[in-house]
C-alpha cells in the first residue's frame, strides 16, 4: 500500500476505533435518576416483554397503571433463572425496585418474583 494512502487511512482508522470503544459508555446509563430512598413493590400482569440487551425490560399493569420496569442484562437474568419464558406476556410478577425521578411510569427493578421464585437482579 502506498505511503500516502496509509497516511490518509491511519487517522480514519484511529477515529473509528475510538468511536467503537466509546459505544458501551454511551449505551449504558447511570442509576442516579431512580429514587433509592423509596422502595416500591408492584404486582401485576406483564403486558409487554423485551428480553434484550443492554437491559431486559417489561411493562406491567399494576394498580390501574402501566409501568415500564427496567430489569438486568440478559446474561444475568439467564444465570439467575429469570429466562425469557419467565417474563413472558401474560405472566403475573411482583417487582421490588425504585421509581424514576423523571418518568412517572418507570421503575428500576431490584428483584422480580415469578412462580413463587424471587430473583435478585442487581
């Protein structure tokens, strides 16, 4: 490869590598937007389920309201027995977690109970 082409490609490759390395930091978020001073327990039926990374999430109907519950990464869920079939639409669950300070219908779940089994998510 000619030296001129190498010199032109090098900055582009470095920039691309740095951008790819930063993606996990951009994709992940902190938990400071959840109120850890007020634990919340919700029991309801799952009406929507997404078993995907970076975090699985479900929407449940509880107390006349629909809540979006942010769960753990899929690998942690599977390792602890909270498989996709356990959080499928139609299942009854109990969640313990913290409500969002910014979104009135969002919860960061710390544990989930389904079929009488409690799974710690954090």
